[in-house]
C-alpha cells in the first residue's frame, strides 16, 4: 500500500484526535495572534468611549446558550467598558433564555470591577458596581416587537418593575429615564430575528444610535443597514468580539477563542489538501 492509499484509508478518529490536541495546546498557550480591527467594530467602541460620564447605554441580551460562545464575550467586553467609563447600563432580555445569560455576565463583570486595572495606558481604580445605581436589569417579556415599541413610549409600560421585582420609579438610575430619548446608545446582542425588530420597530421609529452584536453567520445580512446609516456599527461573531477586546485592551474569551479557531481552521485546511492530493493521486494510479 502506497502513501496515497494510506492517506485515503486514514481512520477519521485520528484526525479528530489531532484536532483536539491542537485545540488544547493553542487554548492553553501563552502566545497571542494579531487581531486586525474593522471600522464597523471600531465605531461601536468609539461611540461608547465618547459618551460623557453618567450616560445610559441600553444593552439587549437576546441570545441563548447555543450562541453563547460568540456573543457572551461581546457582552462581557462592552459591559465592562461601560462600567469603567462610569456609564449606566440598562439591560433587557427579549429572548426567553436571555435572563440566564444576563445574570451570568452581571456576576462576572461585577467581580472583575472589584480589581484595579490598566487599559490602554489608563489606570482604572477598583469599583463596587451597585444594582439599581450602576445598572438595571428589566428582565424578560415575550412578544419582542410590542416590547420594543412599548419601551419607546415608556420603559414602565412593559416593565413596571425590574427583573428582581423592584418598581422602576424607586430605582435611582431610572429617575428621569422614561424612554429611548434618555438613552445615549442602544446595542442589541442577538442570535435571532430580534435584530430585525430592533431595526424596524426601534431604530427606524425612534431614531436612536444603534449597533448590533451578531453571530458570524448573521452579520453579512445586516451590512445594508450599516451602509444606510441605520446602524453605526456591527460586531460579527467571535472575530468581532475579539476586535472589541483588542480595542478595549481587555483580552478575554474572544481572543483566546480566536487563537484556537485560527489553528483549528489551519488543521482542517491541511487535511482537506491532504485528502484531495491522495484522491487525485489514487485516481491517477488507477488510470495507469
């Protein structure tokens, strides 16, 4: 049996094992890969960076565990950036699994803020992030199109109380915050058609600055809205999240994931080349 015959009969389990070893080594490796930054991600970062202290940023956490790997790192990076800038973070979940995602992010980011850090050469002291003062979680409600429209009238219409049962009128951060007019920026992080509703019933009707964080397979569909000016930015997939971490100088899950993803893709491409070479050489041999 020739080398090419062995290539064609290689047990696929060896390929999976090799790929698993490569992923393990690259995940725990201490090296970094270069992350080029696209203008559509830089626009999101620059928008948050430009907001004056005390401004309100609305984050829609509208995804579930199936897309957690791509969208969770975006949520972490943006929320911590907002807290470091001393911006108020108003959140809601219009996906039924969103509250679990939001609770996990709050818990981890609040813990991270208890440590002093340096980002892009700026020293940020440790802060205690207080629920109701620094952030408000409105919770989940079904029929997302109606909820988006209702919040445009008054957040208290769909959400008379927050996720924890506290009336909005008694929450310090919500004093004087009635609708999108008091929100400086809206960013929806989603893996479904909730993004369409935010554009159609939110941005188009109430004309606020908006960006989207999307899974990689969704991102291309929303560039027409970026080109029309309805969106100021788009973050697509794990690569978009890694770009935001790069800009914020806050390496996290996305940059680690990109390191693994790049080498995993190289391995897959390598085996595709090997398989094609083996196939054509075997056919050539049979032809002879």
